């Protein structure tokens, strides 16, 4: 039997060469794609928002007077030493899973309580300052409110004698 293929036109002899050439071509394309650099064209409209930070003026408004918190000294609780003879009452932890002895409750017997909705007030964004009686016509209502509250507190609240804030401590 005679071979049907012409030995001169057999491409299997050079298949390794073609494979290596293909790999080199793909490697070259990948290298060019990764190293390709592009630049954005400069636009004449790009300068509209360029403002240096030195040109921006901001006013700092002191709204609240910040006072340093006064630290209260907290004493540690006393530790009691118990004898070994003291009986400790142990509580049994009951299972909440149902078993064969558990009674089934009818749907009508279940009472559904509506939850009480809490009203969340954003105290930071309150726009109207509370007005103390006598401060309705004042220019600075907030300052007048603070002064009147301080007078009310000094008049109606007294610290016990010997308290460090009272000034008459022993």
C-alpha cells in the first residue's frame, strides 16, 4: 500500500517551529499591550474648579463653650470573703424546646402587643433655640437662655455641705 500524503508537503515536521513562533507573537503582543502608554489631552475647560486653599476663607464660629469634665473618684466595691460552708442555691436551666408533653396553644389565644414606637429627635439640627421666660425680646436669645438657666440652677439647687463643689469642704 502506498502512502497518500506527499512527504515534501508534510507540515508535521515543522509543527514545533510554528508553535514557538506563535508563542513569540503572543508574548510580543502582550508585552506591547502592557507597556502601552496613553495620555489625556489637555482641555481648556479644566481650570474651572482649580482654587488654591489660600483663597478659601472660612469663618470659625464658636457656638458652645466647652468645659473640661470634672472627674469623680470612684471607690472599688468591698469584697466579702465567704466561708466554704455557705450553701449556694443553684438554678436549673430549663429547656425551651418542645417535647411530647408540651401543650399546643391555639392561634386565637396568642395576644399580640403593638410595639411602642420611639420618636428619634435629631438634637443636632434643632433650628429654634428654646426661649426662657423673660428672654423673648433679647438680641442673643441663646446667651440669655444660658444666663437665666444658670441663675435658676444657683437659686433652686444646693449641694450638700462638704461637697467639693460647694466650696465649704472640710
